[in-house]
C-alpha cells in the first residue's frame, strides 16, 4: 500500500479519553470517510495488525470495528486478497460534490418539528437534567431491594407452565386480573363497579391518549392542576387539545369560574388523594364542588389515584368516583409505583357508557400491557402476596420518610421548611422567599444530586417562594444520610454565594 493511502489512516485520531469506546471511534471514522468520499469504492484497507500499530490500539479492537463495518455493508473481505471498501454503496449516499455540483433540495430532508413537539422537547430536556436522573433524591422510584422477585418469578413461571392465558383477544384486559381488581377496589377504595368497567392500560400517558381519542377534538379544553405531573402536561399538549392550567390551594384543585374559559372544558385531570407534586389531599368540600363544576360543564373527570396505597397515617377520603352520581368520573390506579417503573401496568374504572369506546380504540389503535404481566399480577394477588408486599413496603417507606425529615430539620432548620403531609413517595422542602428553586436544583444536579424544583412542574409562575422535592423511597438509610449531608453542605455553600 502506498504512503499516500497510509496517510489517510494516520490522519484518523483515536483517543482513550473519548466518550465512545475505541472500536466505535474506529468504526465511525472509517464509515464517515467512506460516506464523505475520502475512502473510494474498491480501495484496499491496511491490515488490522498495521492499523493497530498506527493507532496504538489492540488488533482485536480494530477487528471488532471491522466486523461492524462488514455487517453493515461498508467493507468486505476477499479471500487471500484483504479487506476492501464495498463497490455497491449508492452514489447518492456519498456526501461529496464536484466544484460545479448544484445543490439538490432532495439531498437532505428539511425537518420542521410540530409546535407541540417543540414544547415537549424543551420540557423534556430540562426534565432529564433536573428530575429524571436516577440518583438521590429523584422522586417516585420504588425500592428495588424489596421487590418480591422470587414470588413474582414463581407466579410468572406458573403462568408459562400451566398455560393460564386466555386464547381470545383481550382489548380491555385479562379477565382474572380484572376480577381481582374489582374485589380490591371494593375493599380498599370503597369503589363498586362491574368487571366490564375495568380497563388495563400501560400508563397514565396511554390512558390520556385513549381518552383524547374517544372524547376530545383539537379545540376542546382540558383542565389540569398547576403545578402538576409533567408527563400528563406533555401527553395533552401532544394530543393537540387546549390545556388549561389551574392553580392548587390548600384544599386541592381550585374550581374555575364559569366564564374563565371561552367554552367549558371537556376533561378535568386531577390527583385528589395526593396532589402531584404538592401532596395535598383534596378536601371533601372541594370534591363535591368539583363534581358540581363537571356536571355544569358536562365534563369527564379523570381521577388519578396513583399513590393512595402509601398513606402512612390517617383515613383516606372517599374517591371522587365513589361520590359521583352522574357517571362522569374515570378512576385510575397503577402498579408501577408499588413494584417497578419497568412494570407497565395500570388500570381504569370507566363509566359503562364509555366501555364501547375503549374497546374500539384499544382494538384498533392502542394495545394494552403484556398479557403475561397481567396474568402474573393476577396470580400474585390471588396468592396473597400483593397485600403482604404493600404492608411491607409501606412500613419501610414510612421509616425512610421519618428519617429524611429528621435529618433535614436538624441540619437546615431555618433554611428549609418541610411541608407536612402523611402520604407519598417524596417530601416537599420550601425555600426562603427570594431563593430560586430552579437555581438550587441546577446547582445540585451539577454535583450529582437530584432535587427537582417545584417550578419545573409548573406551566405558570408559582410566585416568589420555591420548593424542592426529595424522593426517599429508592435508597437505603445509609445512602439517604450520606446524600443529605452532602446536600446540606452544598446548599449552605449556595446560599453564601448568592
């Protein structure tokens, strides 16, 4: 091979400090050189041994990069001849032009994102930095160490062995699990319903998407809590409906005035048992007022009871569904907060008049969660393991909650005010007036501590007093103690630097 051709490869820089592994750097460099026309079709590549010397890497690293290039059709080997750039890469994919070449509008797709995507993308990027990194104190993460893996595996294996799955199509969910849920809802929540009214879905977002498909047009309004669940905000904006953020006070979602919107909303989303993220339990008076407002607006209420199993003291109030006399409330619960986010399994109790709509949409557009997971959960409940797990986890989370509150009060008395509530997977710490919760949250994220700012959950301003969310469920006591100590030091440092 000529010195000139070897110079092409000597010009490739491979670094152990790069974020990509060495073999992937080699793969990308050779692939880009081919696509940009620097390595012409049919050119013979130096041997992996020679390249390993040029780049100061192991021969096996070069071979691994070559394997990927061969599989994808960029290079090919010829017996007793060597390795060559493939001849059949279409010219239109080679990004090189002559001096007289004319730009072709078709050479690159001009992508214009939708308005709703631009909004969601902006929220997601901030959300990922300040909320979604799985380190302390990200809210809503179950303790993976208490997941009853052996009992769950036994139930799962039993489903495989005995073939308990129904053979018919199940657009609304696995019948035995729906029977179990009917009994559970009656005993725990005081909800009386028919099995046919229970619909199994994968998540809150899917539930909202289905409801929008059935009930809403693009110009219809949806009332949501502000602050509120970010993924609900995104799902509704993506559906193209008119989103109406409504403030929350000490009694829960404030009731809009009759003339607040150009036309009455068609859907109201609320978390009355434990408002997310503030943790407020909607008063009984406000519940009746909300039902009356929905009646006058002819609106459906989606009641998201995502966390009522984790109430550490006191008696839960009757759900909106149990107070409703007009068949206008959809009740929703989830298993993911009880077990793992990886278990995409939630459920709805829908008014009988909506069953047909759900059946149609879930047959033609959406697909429900894994039938195997549904059958496993059904057997898990039947065996009595579900209630045992809830009792065990509730006790553990209560201990962690008390511990993190005690640590914060001891170390940051006068600097953070802990909000009182008796449920949930996170606590709220209110900052002194004038201290930006977003700035504190960003400062902590730079130091590998996640304490989401209350402001990041709002669509409108929350005023001059911010707050931080401390999730406590996903980490052991020692980790909580170590990270709170680090947080306190950093927080005091932040306050001094203001």
